[in-house]
C-alpha cells in the first residue's frame, strides 16, 4: 500500500512537471493539429490523385465525397501513428531533466525504490502521451465526419484501442532510448531524429507500395509499420468497403486496400489483422522487458 501511494505521488509529480512547462506542453499539444494542417495542405491532393488513379484504372468514376472520405482516413491514421511515438519522446523529457538537474540523485537517496521511480516515469509518459493523442483523435473524428463518415462503432473502438497500443509502444521505445540519455542536447537530438524519420519508417507519410521493393521489405520488419497498418485499416476500411457496396469492382477495392496499406504484405504474403496486433504487442513486451532489465542492472551496480 505504501509503495502504491508513493508510485501515485510520483506519477502525479511527473505529470505536473510536464504540464506546467508551457514551452514543452503547448507545442506537443499543438503539434498534431499543425501536422494535420500540413497533411491536408501539402499531401491531401497527392493522396486524392492516387485514389482516383487506382480506381480509374478499372474504368469507373469515383465521387468526390468518397475520395475525401478515404483520404481523410489516411491522413488521420498517419497523424496518429507518428504522434504516438514522437510525443512519447517529448513526454519523457521529465526523466531526462531529472538527470540533468540532479533531481534524480535526490530521489535515489530517498526511501523511494528504484523500480517504483522507473515505473512512475513509464506510466506518466504513457498517460501524458495518451491524453494528447486521444485529443488529436477527437479532432480527427471531427475532420472525418466533415469529409464523410463511414466508420462503424467497431471501427471507432478499434481505432481507440490501436491508439492506446501505439502509445504504449511509443512509451516503451522512448523509455528505453531515454534511459541512456543524460543531457538536454542528447534528448533534443533524438527527438529531432525521430520526428524527421519515424513517419517514413512506419509508412505514415508514404504508402509502402510507392517504395522500392528492397526498402519495403526492410520496413516491414519494423513493428511500427504494423501499428500504422492497423490504423489505416480501421479508419479507411469502411470508406473503401462502401465503394464495393456502390458497385465498384473487386479489383479497385483490393487495389485501394493494398495501395494505401490497409492490407500489408510481408514478403508477398498478406498479413492478417490479428498478426499485426501480435507483432505490435510482442514488440511492446520485448521493449518493456529490456527496459526493466536495464533498470534492475543499474540498481545492482548502485
């Protein structure tokens, strides 16, 4: 009971430090909205033209509303896939700042157990990231509703679950990486690298079908790709299936699903939805296990 109260107090303390730092909190809160605007302004027409070209090969004409609905699903799923990881690195600034300022040394000499301290950083990072990502998801649902709503109740709940799972993946990855960082410059460099590269590595900025075959095979070995694929499936699948009910040929529907990564291919074989979940969960378990092992090893050295 005492450890639980200590853990709860540390989680609250970490969250308060993050939210009180306006220079960090507001940019991280606004980042998803800014990214959404940039997607719409600069990439929206690219995705719309791709949708029309894929369906146009079958000789049918697709309505503007259907194009907007599919494109909005792609934009929001890509946004969430990126933010779930990049915001987790920002939220982990609290742990790095404690190392830089020496506050963590004060906590280590206190009666607080090291495993409780490590767990508090992990949970607070997850909670902060989940709050911001689900706020972005709420804005995304509004945008999808304006563009054309084709989501079922199941799609909505699965999207929420996908966002939570990706947030957990981002938290585990950032906790493991930030465990080795002991300077403000170090975390800034990591954040810049992750922000610049992760969207391409997970298939959020560009569909895998547009990449060279060898690069596509390499990226399919990364767990983040499967998390992005789950979001694409649940936010775009309903709109694509609506085309089938309106008489679109099966070739066009399948072309859209594969062309926009709703159906992922692993070395020529389609990856089922349950396998995507399994890969992402296994990645989270592995990253958390390594993080725990590092924390235990550090405790023994101390």
